[in-house]
């Protein structure tokens, strides 16, 4: 009788271990990585690339793997580790789509997205190229402001700390420093005045 009880306990432990393993195993699926070339209703068109400079709507222009991925209520959308809204996904964003549902083998393929991870792109805009943002069509007034000549000194528009920011090179920082020294404190009172503060931070940390 004692042996039977021991056998039953061992079997129960093994069974419990099996369920634990099953519940924690990694979900199987397929990852698709590409650029968002179109967005409509609750789905996005993602492809590895296109022929020509831009996508005009003809699927024959798509190159590599391509797919229409629908977004359901249960679809999780992330930007890094942060939650992201479907409404904020834009054409030109790089995304990684994880699919576990059946895939309709067409071209482009069609499937429901389990997760979407967004890598936003940052664009340089404004009349003098002084704006760094997610808006590729950002505009500004056209006038010369002291310091704008420094924008071409190795400045780069990058996605940093959860947003689009200017990464300033040493040569750009030195340029802003000279402009402020020669132009006086009033140069920091313009809409690009924040560049001068950033330049001081860069030079102090060298």
C-alpha cells in the first residue's frame, strides 16, 4: 500500500511538472521585419523594400517578404519597452511583427499580428533643417538665426531616450560656442537657443 501511495505521488509530481513546462514554453511563431509602406483601417503593409524611391501602391513594386498584418484587440504594440498606439505607427517606421496565427499564403501574405515592435525613424525638417522629429514634413518659418550655420557640423537627428533628439558632435558644439561668444547672450533667446545649452553640456563632458 505504501509503495502505491509513493508511485501516485511521483506520478502527480511528474504530471504537475509537465503542465508547468507546457504553460511556460516559448510560443512558436514567425517574425517578419520590414518597413511600413501603407496603413489602412486596422492593418499595416510591411515589406523588406520597394523598387524605386517610394511605394506608389502597386504590389509589384514590393521586394522581398511582404505582408498585410491586421491588428486585433489582443495585439500588443511596443516601442522598445513602452506601450505604443496603432494610431502612432507611421509609414516609414521599421517594425518587427510576430505572427502565431495561420498565414494566408498570398503576396503580400496576410496574417494577424500577435505583437508589433516599432523602431521609429526620425526626420530632419524645417526651412533650415533645424527640426528633428518623427514628422517627415515638419515645417518652420524661413529666416536666418545665428547658430544655424552650425547644424552642418556633424549634427545627427537620432531616436534617443524615447524621442527624436539632436546628437551634437564636438565640432558643432564648438561652433555654437563661438557663435555665442561673438554674438552675445541674446543669441540663446531664439527658437534654436536650446542648441547653445546643449553645446555647453557637450563641451563640459569632453
